[in-house]
């Protein structure tokens, strides 16, 4: 399956480069509620990601071809979010240090409310190491929104496809 996924990613990348068309993402691998994906945004920017969508929620970790950061996007269909407003978010991977951010409010193309923030380039190596070695991810919100817990042990099963996709767009 890994070889097939690599071939799919390579074919997708080659096709997009040669046609110049805007395309969507394709699933490269699945395990439980986790998916690795790759393709382009609606603006034609290459993107690779890993995501989970448990119970009307979404957690996505994305690498856009034109940025040196990971972008984290999260959503809960029950949220009432104001676009461009700032929301305090804390994230802990197992017992590692707390990651904090001021996420920007936004809405996805399908209208779902979301928050978005970046992991800075200087912190990518540390974040990736923690993400790859942790069993649990806990997201906490300062404005009283419900705390989330995500199982990362299954995410590792699709992380190789995510990493291979990133290598292709860099």
C-alpha cells in the first residue's frame, strides 16, 4: 500500500504541475479516524496534511508548499466563531511542554467554523518530534469551549505518507 500511495502522490503532483489546474486533495492513507492527504488548495497551492474528524470536529495539521510553518486548523460544528477574531488555544502532547497560540477565527469553504494557527519554523523539529512520539493530544480553549482529546497512536500509521508528501512539495 505504501508504494501505491507514493505513486499516487507522484502522479498527482506531476499532473497538477503540467496542467496548471486548480485541484483538490486526495487521500494518501487512512487509519482509524486519521487520514494523510495531498494535492492543492483552491488557489493552486500545493498542500500536504494529516487530519482527524471525530464527532463533528476536525483537527488538521497542514504543510502548504509556499510556507515554512505547519498550519493547524481545528473546527467544531457547534462553535460560534467570528472571522479574524483571536482565540487563545493551548495544546499539550502527552506530558511535553504546553504549546500556546492566538488562533484566528475563520470559516472553511463548507461554512463550518474554525480556528487556525501556525507552528513557527524554529519550532517545527521539536513539534514534529513530540507529535510523532506522543500518544495523546489535548486541546484547551480559554473562552470556555470544551477541551478536546485526540488519540495520536493511530496517527503514526499515516504519518509516513504525510512526510513523503511534504518531501514532494518542497
